[in-house]
C-alpha cells in the first residue's frame, strides 16, 4: 500500500526521522484505487483514518512531488502510524532485510563486551539501530525481545529463525518476549518463551565487573535499566571517601551497590517498592557487601526527604533517578515542576561539598530544560557547579534526527 504524507511529515522522513504520526498521513492510494489503474485516481488521497492497512503491512511513503520517500510498516493502533525502515528502493522490505539490519546491530557490539566483565547489554536499540520498534537486551545467555507498538508482532515468527541463529552464534541460548507495557500474565509475569531452553526467572549478570541480579520475569523495562551502566560506574568512582550516600528511586540497587563498592561508608536506598530492595540486598551479597551495614527504606522519596531534613540527616553523595515524570509533551510543565520540587528537597539534605547526581529519563525534557530544574533558585544554594553531563551508553545508539531517542540525562553537580 502507498501512503501520502503531509509536507511536514515528508520533511521529517527525509531528515531520517523514523516516525510518521497519524496526522502526518495525508491519505492513501488504496488497493481498490490501485487496481483501477495508474491514473490520477490511483493517487487520490483518502482520509488518513480510512487507510485500511493492517499492523505490520509494508507501506510505501510518498508526498507531493516525491513519488518515493521510503518504506515502513503500518501500525493500526499506535499514534505513530508508520515506522520508517528505509529510504532507498532496494532491497525490498522483508525478513531478510530486517535480519541483515539485526546482524549489523549485533556485529557492531561484538568487540565491545568481549570479556566476561559485562554480560548484559542492549544488542538492538530499535530506531537507533535502524530496526524501528525492536529492542533486544542481552542478559548473559538470555535475550529479551521487546516490541514497541504492534507493527512487528506479525513478523516475529518469521524473524525468529534468523534471531536464533545470529544470537546463538554469540552465546545466547534462550530468547524471551517481553509483554508490552502494562501487560503480563495472571502471576504478573511479563516474559513469554520464544526459543531455546526454559527462561530463568532471575539471572545474575555482570556490569563492568559488578554482579547484578535481574528479575527477568517481573522486572521493569526488559528486566534492568541497562542504560545507566556507565553512570553507575561514574557513581562508583565518585563514592571514594564519602561518608553517607543516598540513592533515591533505587529499584534493584544498581547505584547503591556502585556507591558501596566505590567506598561510601553507609548507603541508604529509597524506593516505594519493597520487592526491589530484596533484589538489591541479594545483589549486595553477590558483590561481597553486607547489606546489614547499609539501609533500605521503603517509602515515597518526597516523604523520605522531608523527614530526613527534619531529622537533620545529611548526605555527601546523592543519586536521584526517578521514573519518567513526563510521558507526553502535554505533561511537560507538570513534570518540570515535579523535578524542581524533588531537587529542592534533595539539595536540603546535601552536605556542603557533597556531590549530586540527578537523572531524568523523559525524552520530552531536554538537557537544558533539566538543568533549569537544578539552578541556584531551585536548589536554594550557590555552591554547586556542573561537573559533568552524561547520557546513555554506546549500546543505546540514536539517529541525528531522532531526538526522542536521546532521553537519558545524568547531571553531576558538585
Ligand atoms: N535508578 C534505578 C532505576 C529507577 S526506576 C536503576 O538505575 O536501576 C524507578 C524506581 O522508582 C522504581 O523502582 C519505582 O518503584 C520507584 N518509585 C516510583 N515512584 C516512587 C516514589 N514516589 N518514591 C520512591 N520510589 C518511587
């Protein structure tokens, strides 16, 4: 099927942006029209809503004065109507072409994690690896596939033999499929078996030499937040000589164990989910750190900060890595307000001379926006400088035009 785009959507596709939103679809030359011939009627636009393609169907993109802009796959249910896979005529968009893209994504990473120091990393970052909507995270011998939207669901069966071969050649034995956000079975399990030996519920992986337990069955994202790997190493390096560290929104304790291994005297982990602390404590033990020497608090981070301030507790290393406050552009003003409130409260328990690592994973918040929630007025102090700005690691590549892919911000203030 052939779909006509608005001028704005066409320009974005030309720049290499991989998404066409529904309002970027000007109309379609449908099957019935095409069957009638190649005349003007074949190109007559029908309303975007009337595009009768099924999810996963190959779509040719065209626009005024541009008979061929590229090829993508239709998504019948997402606000993103088409994800663009290619802007060249050849090769055809089929499972062979996709398998080649995947092989390139895997091959790119082959040398990066060659030792046994890091056994968990992203093997395919969807759009950023030019395989839109397909994310593959590796947890040692298990690969977890996540599909954004419904466009690749009809393709996964055909892709599986290619995946099994290419991943198998790299030591992956089992492949699982992560349920879409909010999904899962009756027991809360979010991982379905696709290939190989049965999937373990939990696996211990290594990240730059640090052991990390990952809850594959029920954990967040595909199990862990692999995008913070380098930032966890940075926290480890910053922790030397610190007396008291605080990790807010600690989840499975990645930053906490990094701080403890780096030399922080006592690490306090705060998360509203108590199950996350149980995982964190096992990870402490895996690394030879006694969790009893540290503190795990099940609480709302804002409440905790208020009470800590009132008690007079102060910290000389603080990490704050909350869940996304801005799931949409509309939520942005409220999200900025929430980051400001959080950072004001954090600054009140940060010792003079302490270091603050503040993270945001909202793509709608730019680095400058985020720095605006860490300024002197917000922090009510004038002794801090921006020591470094970081983002996501190399196994999470993006595209120049795809700004949405650069979601992670990690600011080090000291
Ligand atoms: N920093 C973690 C990832 C954080 S994910 C890492 O690097 O692995 C966000 C975490 O925040 C989740 O574990 C969730 O349970 C927790 N959370 C969400 N809202 C919270 C709140 N208001 N107070 C405390 N924890 C919260």
